[in-house]
C-alpha cells in the first residue's frame, strides 16, 4: 500500500479496463474502488478455488465484512471466467 497525491493506492492494477471493472464491482458490493482493487490483488494470490477460511481470514485481517469479501470474490471469479471465454458460472464448459 502506498500513498501518492493524498490518495491511498493498494495495488498495481492501472489499466482503464481494470479500473472500469473495479468501479463496477465496487458499486455492486458496496466497497470503495481502492478496497476492491486491494481485494482483487489478494484474490490473485489465492487462485480460483481458495478455501472459504482464506476469504474469511482476509476479511477479518483487513476489517472487511466477510459477506462483502465473499460476494466480491464470486463476482471477481465470474469476471475472470468471462475474460477466459468460459461461462460465468462454475458449471462445466461441456454443460
């Protein structure tokens, strides 16, 4: 985390597309854009199938609502699947 120009920056995502995604996810979940950016960077460390306990620990350690972190992870995973050309849910690609 770094502070530049009076604003807090949590991660390294800088592209316009990532910024748009972060803004959309923030609006859906009720978190700020920097919080969403921070959490999405943390999600990348967990992979696509983290233990639920990992998400709970992430929420507790960073003073976030567990429900919001879990909801954001599901939306993040949906966005990743779409960007990979897969269905947005966790069904098999053959279904």
